[in-house]
DNA sequence: AAAAACTAAACAAATGTTTGATTAATATTA
DNA sequence: TAATATTAATCAAACATTTGTTTAGTTTTT
C-alpha cells in the first residue's frame, strides 16, 4: 500500500496513542487533534478506525521476516551464532518499535478484531517456521540436543523481552532507576537481556553452560 | 471489603468481559446484561466503572503474597526446592486465574488508571522482595551463584508464562492442536512449562544443567 | 417504619462516520 | 501560456449510537 506523508503522520500518531491508551481508549478525535488534521481525514484515507489499525500493522510488518530469512541463509555463521543473532534481533526490534509492540502484545491477548488476529497469527507462524529451521539445522549438525520444544522456547524469548520492555516503567521504579536517562537505561537493559538470553538459549540448546 | 453474592457476580462477570474485550472495550451495559442485573447496580455498589475494576483487583489480589511468604518460612525445603515451588505456584496461578491475568497483563503495559497502576506496582514490589529473599538465602548457603539479576529473572518467568497462557489460542493453531480438549491442553502445557522453567532456573542459579 | 435493593428512564457527553461545501492541486483544452 | 475542467484534499457541521452516571420512584428486606 502506497502511503503519502500525511497518511504516515496519521498512522504514527495513532500508534503512539494506541500504545499509551489502548485502541478502545483512543478516539479518532484524539488522533486527529494530536496529528493536527481534521477527523474526517481518517475515514477519508483509511475508511474506518479499525482499518487504520490494520494499516498500522501492515506498515510495521513489512520487512520483519526478511531479516530472519537472510540470517538463515548465512553460510558463515554456525547455528549457535545464528541463534544469538536472532536474540539480538528480537531485543533490538522490541526496543526500536516499543509502541507497536505494546499494541501487539495487547491485541494478541484476545483480539476481537479478526483481521488483526489473522495478521498476528501470520507473523507468528512464519517467524516460528524460520526459527525452527535454524534450530533443526543445529540439531542435524550435532550442535544442539534433540527434543527442543520450539513454541515454548519462543514463548520464553518473546514473552520475556516483551514483558521487560512494555513494563520497564515498573522496573525503573522497583529498582529506583527513575532518574536514569532513557537511552542509558535502554542500553543497560539491552546488554543485560542479551547476556541473559544467550546464556539461557545455550543451556537449553546444548545442555552446557 | 465485604462483598455480597451479587457484588461477586458483577465482579466475576466484569472480569470475564474485561479479559475478552478489554476494559475500554466493555461497557457497563455489557456487564449488566451478562450478569442479569440493572446497569444502575454497578454505580450503586461500586460507585463507578473504574472503581469496579479496582474492586476486581482487590478481590483477586487477596492471598497472593501469602503463599510466597509461607514458602519462604518453610524450613524443610532447600532453596532450589523453594524456587521450584515458586515456579509451580506461578504457573498454577496464571492458569487458574487466566482472565484476571489477561486484564493485568494489559493494564501493566500502560495503565492510565493510576489507582490500578499503583496496585500492580504494589504486588510486584512485594513479590519481588520475597523472591529476592529466597534467592539470597540460596546464595548465602552456597547453593546459588552470585550476580543474579532478579528483576530480569522474574521478567523471564512472569513474561514467559503470561505470554504462553494469554496467547495459547495462537499456539493451539500453530501446532494444530485446536481439537485437543481444554483441560488436556492445559495439563500438557503446565507440565511442559514446569520442566522448562525448572531447567532454566537451575541453570541460571547454579550454573549447572 | 426504616433501610437496603432494585428499576426504568433521563442526562449530558463522547463515540465513529457521513455529508455537503470549499479549497488546492493536477490535467486538459484552446 | 492562459483558461478551464477534473480530481484530490480539506473542513465544519451534522448524524445516529453509545457511553458512564444520576434521578426519582418502587419493591423487598430488616
């Protein structure tokens, strides 16, 4: 879908507001006001509020799977290095698109918007298939142990990162880090999460620590 | 807060609807209709829709910390056994109160309802403190390694379980398990998650697999 | 008789969407 | 090039519903 600059403005404004207040907690007038446009423009460009959400999903989805595919094709990296790259990729993705992932994490709990549910289902299925291939490659090469439950492994990765990122305001308070600048906090968290998950995945995949 | 049976009906109906459609996606008339009561009864008993949500949180929160405290006090179990009990406890908790945790996981992403945010913050702070004590006990006794990042460890546990439970409809589809009866599916998932997290926690806490 | 529980109806405010008109940009013709 | 026609973009206002809450009265319980 081709988007002009005004459409992008609307989508990105909606993204911010949906992330902060939820889809149902955000009115089209909120979006219009924040984006500095007339309410009618939302219907004019997207048809409806719900289709705006779908447009947002399409907008953010493009190029997601691509990265994983190129990782899989890499012939230089061994399977564990690929897994580590995947971990880095997901952590970066969640931090770089926090607003979008807040919306996504809410929508996937129980989306009454079936078009969105279908899109999310599609991402998940596709990505999980790719990761399965990376892990199976490692198993064939004798790097990884057999009997790895990939859905649960992915749930651990996605669920943990998602939880850590979307609730970081709580962790700032719990650990008295309210005054730490955002970029510094993020840098710290990224580093910690990377080390943490690389350790966990190595333990699970190789049974070595 | 003392609750009569009608108030409990309202709270539990609201819980179900909030979990399925979100707080803002559920109207007081939805709740009234589903609960078979007059709309005015919600204001009459709880004051407002938002205070109903607060009442729901209080209703479900009671006795949560209690279990962890009694676990901590246990003198027979060694620290790793305590950690394993905690894992079992959280997995059971999420499965037994799925609706509530769906609401909670949505609210903690970014709650505009400060009273709720405060309550969640309270739970988290209290529970994390208790778990910290269990782990520190294990470190003093020489069972566990030093330098364990408890917030990230908890994020892994809570985030993963929460994600697995709240998105289990996706995992049914991805793994073609749509036809498996709910209780059988849950039993399977519980078993898998238990084994998975006990393995992970042992690896992190003891550096042994 | 007093208090509590319950109800239908009304309230104002907010919701997503459409209408009908106006302005701006682009294409076509003279 | 200048004038005109056509399409796209923008707007304020109106639309019908739906929202959470309150009122004023009735029924039930104590």
